[in-house]
C-alpha cells in the first residue's frame, strides 16, 4: 500500500497554471504535490501560441480598459521572471520574440488609426517601418501598416521544462482521483489509492476540470470549451513572424507565431479568426487550403512550395462566461479547502497564482512541517504538436 502523504498544498493539473503556482508556493516555503494524469504542459499550454498578451489585442474591440485589468501588467512580470529577477527564476527559458506585431494589410479603418494614436495605447503600440519590420514582412511588395506591441512571445516547451525543474520532487503521475473525506469534509485526495492530505487543494486541470469535479461530487464552477482548428506549416523558406493580421472584424483574421522544430526548421502556427467557428467546421484538408489561400494573398513572396502542412484541433477551457466574468483576469472559485480555476490565458498564470496565494494568506495558511516526500512516479513532458504531426 503506498504511503500516506501530508502536504501544505495539493495541486491537480500540471499545465502552466498548476506548474507556475507550484513554483511560487515552493519558493515561499510551502510543501506541495502536483498531480498530472497525462503530460506536463501537454493540455493547452504546449499547444498555445506563447504570446504574453498585455491586452493590446483588445484594442480591436475598442474595449481596452487600461491598467485595472491584470493582463496589462503581465508582460512586465514575465520579462522580470525571464531575466531571473522576478517572482520566479525563469532564466534559460527561450524568448522567441521581444515583441508581437499588429499588421494591417490594407488601410486601417479610421477609428483604429485614431485609437492607435491615442493616449490609451501610447508606448504599448508603436508603428514600425523598413528594417524594423519583422523579417517575413521585409519585401518590397509589402504594403500596409505594422504596429509593434509591447508583448513577448515565449517558447512554451522550454518554459514547461523550467517550471518542471522548479517543481523538485513534488511531481506525481496519477490517474485515478477520489475525494478523501473526514466528517463529510474534503481533507485531501486519493490519487491511485494513495492518500494525500493537504491544507488546501487546488484544481487547475484545464479541460479536465469538469470531469474531475464530477468525481468529487461537485458541479460548480461550470466550465466551457471553446474549440479551435489551428494550422501548422513547416518549411525551410519560412522566416520568423509574430503578428496578428487585421481583417475587417474585431478579431485578428490570422495570428501567426513561429516556433523552432527539433530539426532546425521554423514552424508557422496559425490561429486567429481562421481557427474559430468556420475553421472548426472545415475538414483538415479544407482548413489547410484556406490557410494556403490566405498566405498566398497576404504574403505572396513567401515560398510555400516546400512547406508541409497539418492541422490541430484543440479546445480552450475556461469558466462558463457570464456577465460577471472578465476575460482579462484569471478565474478562481473556492469551496472549503478546495480552490478551482482557470488562468484563461497562458499569460495570466501569474495572476492565477496571485489569487490562490491571496486566498491562503486571507485564511492564515502557513507553510507546515511536512515530512520529506517518498520517491514518486513522474509524469512525462508534453511534446509540441508539430513534432508529433510533422516530425
Ligand atoms: C491553440 C491555442 C493557442 C493559445 N494561445 C495563447 C497565447 O498565445 N497566449 C496566451 O496567453 N494564451 C493562449 N492560449 C490559452 C492558454 O493556452 C491556456 O489558457 C493555458 O495554457 C491554460 O493553462 P492550464 O494550466 O489551465 O491548462 P492546461 O495546459 O490544459 O493544463 C491542464 C492540465 O491538467 C491535466 N489534467 C486534466 N485532468 C486531470 C486529472 N483528472 N488529473 C490530473 N491532471 C489532469 C491535463 O493533462 C493538463 O496537463 C491558447 C490556447 C490554445 C488552445
């Protein structure tokens, strides 16, 4: 029979939210165990585009509300962590781009032009030209306007690796989870029949949260899944590009990020409007043909002849949206010792951790004196989709 474990905080789900929280808590002296049923970061996190949003994209909705949103501060917090002097030491995590760009293939609608010139975005959105343009847009045929956003793009696999290193001996591969009750109250979880008692239990299981809550006999907080149908292109002629391409609507027509493949080639990962509703309804071959047409029209100088293509279906997991849910903050709900939430964005993992830590502080939860952990079975690392689909 496996030993009984006692820990300060038991976390379930090792995507960016669980891993970041785990590293913050350990740095503050808390003992933690982080349970993962599949791979580290392999849910949404490693499938994300790695953009550390500061909220500038919401300029498109005309809904940027400024510093009151947690997201506005995220680029600074990540930048400090990446430099090794922030709330976590993320030195060694690969920065893919110092900036993300907004690119309008035609002339900008008048309201956007004045918005970009307004005080609200000054210093966060600056127009760039000539050799300041991203390499993939440096062609004499390029027409349009490009704005540099003060937002980073990070290499998520190297982030997950670093956060896994910071997790020390606290990672546990576990499949079957049941509640551990005492006098009808939740005091921990049984993970593959091993009892783990904890002062607090945090569920950060992404799309797995609803099923997990059901296993614990709970139906709240309710979650929603937002399906996406992303496109992956890999080829020797692709140059780095990190940009939202504006269309006529309030969502970017295309969001392109560029990622290093293990064989040294670049991968373009395409999301934005193309990956949403209509894109989700398309069959993979149709989705690839749509992307090829878009790129040929927008960037005719890019050689797509030797490019290999694939698509990836993946759901974003979020709290069920209500009028009360603000999209630019992490979400956390509490019920006794149990805390459940979603960061809603990779960029907001620090905000998710803040919310859990404030709840612990409010309740006077202090680091206890837990016995050293026994050797635990470790979950494997998540693999980027392009390594699986276009090896
Ligand atoms: C295509 C795409 C692009 C995106 N791009 C961006 C972007 O550029 N910038 C940005 O800020 N955000 C982006 N996002 C959103 C971002 O990826 C997510 O908000 C974030 O990764 C969620 O992190 P998480 O830790 O909550 O979830 P996940 O990364 O999904 O992690 C949850 C973990 O819980 C585990 N789990 C599930 N059930 C159980 C169980 N019963 N027991 C144990 N473990 C369990 C899963 O295996 C998984 O590892 C994107 C999302 C998608 C899908």
